[in-house]
């Protein structure tokens, strides 16, 4: 299950109970040994660069293919790793030490052994389950691993990292939420998915509904440049500086092999509906020398690095969130938002109210309380539901049971579905795929990355894939105009509920209590 933990969200309780346990005064190590490096040239010298050029057919725009199927998104990543000849750059917020995370690390090791330069940049908040493997990977030639804004006192578990850094909150509360993979500076995958079983429909209990996009053309060097900025920044520490090696390279490599153990590729997905199979062809298309891509103008936006120093707590200027607000307010007919966490804040409500008065149709799909992995964030969102509905926003909440029954957004088996995609569609012509959640944490504390794509074709594809009515509850005001009703089904099968569906009293109480205690900008 995804843990979207922020230190600030838990610090009021941990500080009171556990602060006396702090026994270390260790500070950040020196970065003097961290050399700078940059993306490889695009000169047509690798097979992937040649396939990218052939796929774009000389067009000046970038090219894109949606990756809505979780197994296809994983296969696309693995295909790039296995076919890269010069470089692999990976930047992720979470990397789990489960089957998916371990197999990708094993694939990166094989790439490094055949001479590919591998650079892996991971935010340090959720790295505890994979620390040992990432450290071992860095012991191989051609492989480098860096941790973003690392915890330097207690390691071994996320709890110890958090507790030992409570007095360093102003620093460690800022995290890197960007997500991308770039191969040979030719093809890239970016979007909402982290690296772990539940992002690729491989977890037994809870799996995420998400969306990535496969890209070629000018947007790829732009992504590489963004990666270089973060990689060479003062916030990115070589893992050996954070976790000093106690053995030589040969011993570390042997330890890596023991820790990695046996890995196997993900099993093929035989349950993909025919309508989604065209999105599963990246490996075969790469081998054939041509990938079908939708050509479109694209604009990359990545948060400035100084956001990690706390310079953007008040002003949105220059941030991904500020950019989203600008092009959303320019909507003429329709604005559709898909976000697992949706806490609009005052500025967001101003936009919703303005668009409603202009007659723009507005829809949002977010997690229900039953589906979310962050009940406290749901409480922050819930206080906006009545004013949002009153302003004309159509609000839908994902139902885990309906999503499983419909199986349109994914084949969940016995697991529960949770929304994780971060998408905006404006006027059915512009599509924004990003790492950005619509909440205070993404706005103020996390660095984010997204790409605005001018493509009616891709925008329509995304809207067609979404299942607002079938897999979610439609929210509406009750007869008083002050209460909320959750509606599912239609006609004789319509059900109307007045409390959060598929939840018990304890979950509702916990959500509202914690939501009332924590400041909104921490959610």
C-alpha cells in the first residue's frame, strides 16, 4: 500500500513522544566527491535514437503514446532498459523493494554491465526497503545512485528517519515527487507511477489506477535537461555519502547478488481487454523499428530546485501548480481533473467559481474515503465539497467495489482499486500528464513535473478511457443545499447514500478528527 507520509503530517504527535530519543547530531555530508554529469548527445548513434527518429518521421513536434495498462507501462520501462546502449536516467519519488522494484534493479545492473551509464535519483523518504540494493547497484561500474534530500541520522526504517529528523523539519519536509525514465536520450516514460508492485497491478491487496505516457522527440531532451538539473543539484547526494560502504567493491557486488536473490520478469497479462491491447505494443514496436506516436506540441514544466529550500511556500510563481492554474483558468468549454487527492484551497476555489460563472463544464474524479490511502487528506477535501458543488463542479469519487466489478479501469482480482493518476484535460484539446496532486503538499513542499500536450486525439482517448459514472459515485447536494449525497447506478438500481460509501464509523471519525487537527497546507 502506498504510504504518502510527510514528516509534517505526523510531527505534532511524534515530537511530543519521541523527540527525547534523538541521540545523534549528524549533519549532511560534504558533496565534494559528487561530480557533475549530463545527458548523452542525440546523434543517431544508438538503435533507440534511430527508432525514435523513424517514429517521428522528421516532424518538429514531440510524439506520444498513452500507457493506461499497468502491465504495459512496466513492459515499456523494461523494454527501454533492456535496449539502451548509452544511458539510462531514472528519477522517482518511491522505489519499493518488492518484486517489481527488485527486477528493475536487476535489469539496471545488467545494463551497466554491458556498458550503459546508469543514473538513478530517488527521493530518500521511501527508500528504506530498497536502500541495500541501491547501495549495491552503485558498486558496479557505470552505475550511480543518488538520494534526494537525504536523512542522515537514523536509517533502516522510515519511522527512524522521521523521528531522528524532527528538529530538521524545515529541510526534510521538502521532497522530490518527480517521476521519469529516459533511455539514450531518445525515448522517455513519465507520469504518475512510482516503482512498486501496486503501481503495476501486481499487489495482492491494493493496486493503483494510474496513467503514464511514452514519448519521443524534443520533449525527451527537455526531460533529460530537467533530470540533469536535479542530479547535479546540491540536494542530490551519492548514496555512498549517505550510507558509507563498509566493504570493497567486490564484496559489495557479491552482497548485492545475495540481497537481490532470484528475480523473474513480470508474468504476461492475459486479461487485457481488446480495446487496450494497442497500448501494450511498445517492446514489439521498438524491435520492429517504428512506434506509433501521436505528434503534438508539448511544454515541459518542472518545479525550480529552490522549492526544495522552502522558497515557494507562499508564492506559486514559476511552479508547476502555478502553471496548472494559468492554463486551467483559460478553459473555454470544459475542464476535467483527475487527482487522487483534491484539496483546492482558496486559489483553487477562485478558479472553480470563475469557470462556473463563465459556463465552463467542470468535472473532477478523485478517491472516495473508502478508496484513499490518505483519510486525513480526504478530510481536507471534504470541507470543499459543498462549495464546489454549489459552484457547478461535477464531483465523482472512485468506488473500490464498483471499479472492481466493472473492471474497466483495471483487472483488480481480489485487490482494491485506488486512483493515483494525475491528469488534466482542457477543452478536449489539451492534456496535462504530471506528478502533481491538487493539494497543499504538492503545491508547497514537493517538487513536481508535468507536460502539457496540445493534442485533441490524446485528450479524447483519455476521456474515453475514464469511467466516471460506472466506477464512481456522483456527488450532489441534498434538498437543503447544505448536505452531500453519494449516488450510484440509475433508474430502479439507483442508490443514494448520505454518508461516505463503503466506510465504517471509525474510518469516518478518524478522517475528520485528524483533518481538523492538521493544517490544510500539510495535507
